[in-house]
């Protein structure tokens, strides 16, 4: 017996990716419902290569009988509809920022803290972390187990797809416009500055301490998921790449760790691929990781400025592992550990 699954925000970048990944992984669903706002009702979205789903109206959908909700409609909409779905008996796996830091909602990266899924019984909601946090923690977990991480300094290079379809359109239109002598300002709506041929050290709103909320998310989520004692400093930058986030990560450990030990631990960890050759093309870039499931680690090297330090380069497809794939993996673990149905 399979499950009834509702995908909320089915017409967005992540929603479409959710449906694609569910079909690819043969998710055990007997029925899949695509939900979005009223303006999307009547649209069709693909579910695998052969199936097409008609989009239904989230506003008046009855969640009774739904087993799992995969939700990525934006924080304000999730705040309204996730509790409604949970009250009807569904387990909601939410990809927005709204529930992540609530103490009674588990925040989960399955390779890192799958045990936390059990906490779904408190609210009927599981939160999916921020995209930049997910890929970083998949890479950090085996190293933390190996030598205990004390401090992390990370600089991110985040693609525009993290800002949604409008952000991707803005990069495309600005780039095209520059080549025909159109002012970039005529195509600037989503970003605070020109994104084409530029980088912007500003993602989400500014906080009182000068950090942005994206940077704060990485700090707070790392402590909630991996270890509350880790010190972390982040600088988050938007770059003119369509899909795939990259991160330059510097680590300080409590215990000595060699480059070879780090490579071995990373290679043995599920969801990680190490491509680390000290030669031309011996590393992975965002362009190459687009469409891939794994987190790729390159440029592993000692930091000679501290006693137990390493630096590395980490890339991943932010729409897949950074969002949709992690959500589906949580659902798979939820079924495996907690929601098994009788045959």
C-alpha cells in the first residue's frame, strides 16, 4: 500500500524538482496531488516522464486522508497551511524558513541527524534546512565525527535559482540586455544591485549586527542540527550562476586531522563525492554539479595558520540536495522509520 502525497508550491522551481525526484526515486505514492495558488489552477506539471498532474487550488484543498505534504510555497503560505495539513493528520515536510528554528520542530539533514525525524509527533511538521546549510553539513558531519570541529569560517557563492524563477529571469534578461546595450537597471527587480557580470554580498535582510539573515541561518541551523558548541562565521554572496551553490570552508578542529584522513572520511560518507586532484580540472564547479544528487568536495588542504586546520571547496545543486532531494529523503526516512503501512 502506498501513500497519498501533496506537493504544495508545485509550480515553483523546488516544487517541480520535488515531483521530478519523487518519480526518479520511485517514491511509494499511490496518489500525488499538485497544489498551488489560485492563479495556477488548471496548469499542468510533469510527474516523471509520462504522467502529468493538473494543479489544484491550495486555498480550498481538504488535506483529510493525505499522508505526507511536501511543502515549498514560501514562508508566509507555509505558516498558514502547514498547521492546517498537520491538523488533518498529514506529516508536513516544509522547505521554507518559517518553522526551522522552532524548538518543537525537527530540522533535518538525513545523513546528519535522521534520528531527529522522530520529533515530528509534536507538531506534525519537519523542517528542511536552508540550501547553503544542507550542503555544508553533509560535508562537515564526517569530519566532525573524525576530529570534532571547533570553528567554521565559510564564504558562499550562491546561484540565483536560490531566489526563485524571478531571480533566474533577472540574470538571463540582464545578461542578454547588456549585449544589446540595454541598461541593467531596466531588468533589476529581484536583486539590490546588478547581478549579471557581478557578485552581490547580500542575501536576505540585514540583521542588527551587520550580518544578513542568510548568514544567521547558517550559524543557527548548524548549531541546531550538528552541534550547539560550534563557532561559525559566514559571508553569503550571490553570484551570476543559474544553478549550483559553492562554498569555501575553513575548519579548525579540536584534534589533529590529516588531509588523507579527511579525504577517507568524506569518501566513506553517504551523499559525498570527493574530486580532489591538484591539477587543471581536478575539482568540481557549480556548472558540473547541476542535476546531480551528491555534495562534491574538492581542494582539501591543510591550513598552516592554525594547529588543527583544513580548508576545502564544496559544491552542490541547490535545487536538488539543497532543497527538493533533501525533502524527499526526509520523507523516505519518515516512511522507513515511522509511517510504514501494512501491505
